[in-house]
C-alpha cells in the first residue's frame, strides 16, 4: 500500500510539473502577407445546392437532405490549399470493411478571403461615393 501511494504521488507530481508558453503569430508563421484580389478569386467559385446520393448517406455518415457548398474540383482550381483528403472506413457487410478516400473543403480557410473581399468592396464603394460627390459639384 505504501509503494502504491508513493507511485501515485510521483505520477501526480510529474503531471503537475509542466511549462506553458504563449506564442505569437510571428513566432508560428512565416511569409505573412495580405490577401489580395479576394473578390476576383471568390467570383470564380460556383456555389451549389445538392443532395448526397442515398446509397452513401448512411455508410459515409453524410447528411441527408439539401446541402449547400462547392464542387471540390472548382475550389481546388481556385484555392488548392483549402482541399484536404481524408479516409473514411465503413462497413460493407458483416465483418467486411471498405475505405473511401474523399476530398473536402476546409471552409474555415475561406473566412479570411471573405473578409478581404468585403474590405475590397467597401473600398470600392467609398471610391464610387467620392466620384459621385465630385460629379455633383
């Protein structure tokens, strides 16, 4: 019993001894640059409404019903860095498993591009307002 208590205390002590470190963007990232031409790039994307084929819904755990998104090939042509591949294992009978290799869009990666596009459009609006004001004079 004494040995168990000592071992538990030693393990607990090891877990509690740790070092945390705050790291900034500049320490973690390199080649940081602004997102340019975002509106033009987003204009190349073709949003789609679609439904997954019923035979894949259950096995690949895909949602049923109407979905919204983009075609993988379309996004891959414009933003190849946002395409991730993954393997999904599923049952295809009793004690028989298959694997499906699928690509998916990392949607969170579109957020900075969307923000950059909004900023570009806002800048265009301000320029057009200034031109209108100049024409009114």
